[in-house]
C-alpha cells in the first residue's frame, strides 16, 4: 500500500510540472517582437539635405535630352501624330500617382519617360508600405507641352523658358508641396513625404536614369528621363 501511495504522489508531481512548464523560454536579452503590419513612427526630417542635390541645370543636359525625346510639335494635332507613331504613350493615373489639372501640358510621355515615372511612383509606394502614410500618392503637375502651350506659359510665367524639355516628351513635374492623401497631413508628415521623394530622386539621378531640378519658386520637382551618360 505504501508503494502505491508513493506511485500516485510521483504521478501527481509530474502532471503538475507539465501544467506549469513555461510554453516559451523567456528571452530577456533578445529584441522586442514587433507584430506583423505594425507601422513605424515618423520622425521629423529635413528634405533640404536631399533637395540640394537635385540641382541639374538646363544648359548641362538640354542638347542630350532633345536627342532622346521627340521633336517639338506645334499643337495637339502634332501630339496625336506622335502618339499614332508610338513616339508617345498616354499616361494615366496609377496607384502611386495622380494627375493634376494640366493647363499648359498634356498627359503624354515617351515610352521610356513613362517607364521612369512608373518606377519612381513604385519606389515611393514601397517606401511607405510600413508607415502611417501608406497609400499616399504623388501629384504629377505637368508633362508634354506643345509650342503653342509653351508660348502661352511664357507670357504668364516669367520663369518659364521657350526651349523647354517638356517639348520633347521626356519631362514631367512632380509637386513638392502637395501629396494626395485620404486625410489632411500634418507638417511633419508632409515634410516626411518631401524628404522621401527627394531621396528617391537622388538615387535615380545617381543611377543615371534622370536629370532633376528642385524648382523652389514653382514648388515642384522637374524630372527629365535620361538614357545613359
């Protein structure tokens, strides 16, 4: 009988040990686990660190960019002709960017320039995927112009030039001050987006994919698609 009681005691001890055994070893020295999908916290940024590097001047690249684009056309009839010849493609809004109301340009780009714009937009979206700003979009404010619209713009805007890269179909402008969002953005959030798109354009510039200029007075990023050196 004594052996029987000792046997029951041993079985009870084992069962209690398993009941209170920790399901996962404690790891006080390891990093804290972050739940999947948890958004990172935004920190204040200074976009001027990067916009200072977006400083290509027109005289540096104009001759080369002309050769990489289409010949300037007089009016919309010329644009349609270039489109039918597949020198230009129609650009539509995408997940990563929207088109602003164009007053002096049309939503056409050379196939290569359209590809570069899509790549820039995708890089912007990917960089926001794990942030509270996921889903924000770039705003494209200008694309291809005709001689007629350039003449009208020059009369209205003293900073505009008659020999514009926008005439060659391989140039587009992205707003630096505005972004498409489903709610009002705080100053820190807006600055974060400004820094992000500036960083991306610096990288594309270093990869010899674009010429780019931060136009302070127009509050836009002027981008020209670039093929090779």
